[in-house]
């Protein structure tokens, strides 16, 4: 909308059905969002209005809440769902603290979707072949791109901790500083948007698929979680002597209880399971461990004041609002119901059946559809609508025949 209209406070409204639009652009049946398909009000968050530094024409972006016209938050809004989870913590005197680690790939433009992604041509005239993990080398020619990324992050008020080259070919990771979950979800969303826009200016593309390349590690969005006591700021995962508390155990117990039910929220696309079924430190399990990257729930080595639980299941393709909301909701459920976790695992281990997770989108959606816990924590309208939208996407995928099927199976019948 125009700047004048925005500053005048003109209300922007949007059909409820748009909240369930699938990634191909279609919609599930209207019964999932109200047969009238009435409007929602988009209410801008005053703290999240940003001038876009990469745009030559003056433009701004405002992150909005999607509210019913009666004033309450729409149950179909993932940002609203996260705010509701934070409010449930506040009601018992607690405040969650999170940080996200986001991995992504930087590729040359891919104009033919039947061909694999390729890394950009480097300053030496060659394309990276996967030997640059954690390297300080700059022969990939991406310094001008990253320089503008840093400048745009500063302009948007996005504090960064560390950037690094990850294990994959032309794959990178950023660690965002820990803080309020809603703020971190907003920052993660803004950062992904920023990456893609700046990449286009530099003749590149940024891909946040969970698994864009075969035989290469996928991209995750690990979520680090701790809880502080409102008023004192004390990390409730550690006691006065620095030892783990009952709340710490119960939080892990809640995570274990909900990870299988919520796998479709952490891994929302068909491609998500390519990452999880070819692990490369992307574990598809609800085991927990002290500093073992094969476990879905890892307790990083840290001081007692920084004791936290890392959820390693979400991919870079996950909705940050929804992934953070689901993870925190499970943890609070565990605290409220005093759930005890299984014994921690170390070294190489076999995943018990009860701690294994769905390994396809179809299985994950079936698990979510049957979950009483999901209905309790997120409401029937949201869960049924989410399943309906994702089922459309799965059906669209299954309507296509892949090159592998033509290449391998055509001569077999």
C-alpha cells in the first residue's frame, strides 16, 4: 500500500483462506477456513516496520498479525500461535528464550528446474566442489554478496553472532543471537527474505530447501531453547548449585512426547524428508543426549547459566513461527505434566521404536491428523487446516513422475 495510506492508519484486510494457501497457490476446501471466507485484519507490529535497504525505490515492509475482525488473533495465524504459546508461559511466571541456527545454499541462477543446482563460478574460474567446509578462503567470489548482507542486517537491526561455511557445497550458516521467541521468529523470517533479495542483486540465488543437492548435507534450522523466571531472570534449567533441575528434565520429556506428532510442522515439505532420511547429522529421532549430534534433542556443552535444549529436527524450510511455537509448546506441556524423559544416549545408539519419527510427509501428516496433543495445543481449526493444505501439496508431488522413475524403472516392467 502507499506510505500515505499506511501512515493514515488505513486498515488492510485479507481473506481468511489466504492463511491456508498451499505453496503451489491453491486452497483446500472452504470448510477449513470458513465457508464465507470472510476477512482478517492485518495489524502491523510497530516494532517490525523496516525500510528495505536493498531496494532502490524507497520501500518498507511491516510484519503484521492476522486478527479476526472482532479483535482476537486468528487461530490460522502461525505468528498468533507463537504469541499464544509465549502467553501460556507468562501465565505461570516463565519466559522462554530461543536462538536459531539457519543453514542455506548460495547457487548460480537455475533456469532449468530439471537440472541440479550449481555453485557460483569462483574468482579462480572454478565452481566449488565441496572442500571448503569451515574454510576462511574467499575464492568463491561471494564477499561482495556477504558484505551487502551484513550491511542490510545492520540496517534492519538484525544482530548476528557467527557466519560460517557449512559442510555442503556453497552452504553457509548464521547463528542469530538468543532472545524473545517472537523476536527471533521475526528476525529469522526477515533474514531469509533479505538473503533472497540481496542474492538476486548479485546474480545469485539463495535456496533454503531442506535438501537441495543429492549426496550433500541438508540445511537445518536448529532451535536452542531455555526458560527464565520472570522477575529474576534465572535460568530454570539449572539450580543454585549449577545442577539440572526437574523443570529441565520435564521440558525434555515434553519434547520427546510431542516430536513425532509435530514432525509435519518441523519438516513441512516432501523434500524435508530427504534431509532426514540421509542424516548427515540431521537426526530423525526423539532421543536426547549431552553434546551428541546424532540425537534429535542435544544438550550443548555450556555453563549452568546457559543450559539449553537444542531441537535439531527443524529444517531451513520450516516456518520459524510455527517450528518455535511447536517446540516450546511441547516443552511447557512436559513441565506442566511432569513428564520424565528417557535415559540420555551417547556414542552410537539404536533408536527405540517409541522415539523414532515419521520419515515421509504422508506419515507425518497422518500422525498429526490423529494427534490429540496437537488439537489441545494448537486447536482443531489450525491443525485440520494445516493438514488439508499440506495434503494438497503432497498430492501435487505424487501427480508427477520423477526422472529417477523414468531412468530406472522404464526398462524393468
